[in-house]
């Protein structure tokens, strides 16, 4: 579809919460075994373009974790962030399709 007015449905996604928090996997671990967790929440609203009415409104959560690769490196969130967004997109697509 080239124009939104030609579509049967419209889907709006608003990212409402993004958190990045430190995580330790065992109380006996040192900082070398540390990482962090990423969590995101999206509010999704689907509406019919025929009658301009909301047909569905729901929330979707996604989370991802990352661990330090070695003692000399800080944990990097790039791979975890890509996984987080891919998982969020899959969950939204699944809910919209059903």
C-alpha cells in the first residue's frame, strides 16, 4: 500500500518504557560475571481504516540480557538491543496477525 488511506488497517506503536538494569547471576560472582538486562514495553493500537474505529489495543513486553565477554571488556548492549527489537517486532506482528 502506498498511502495509509488505502490500507485496511492502521497500526500505531508507541514505546512507553525502556529500562537497562545491572544484573548479577550469583551472589558469589564478582563484577567480572556481571551484565545487564534490557526491558521494553510498547503500546499497540490497531484501527480499521474503513470506519476509523479502534479494533484492538494491547501492550507488548520484550526483554534481553547481555553478559561481559571477558575480564577486560565492559558488557556491550548492541547485540542485546538488536535481539530486543527483533523479539518486540515478532510479538507485535503475531498479535496483529491473530
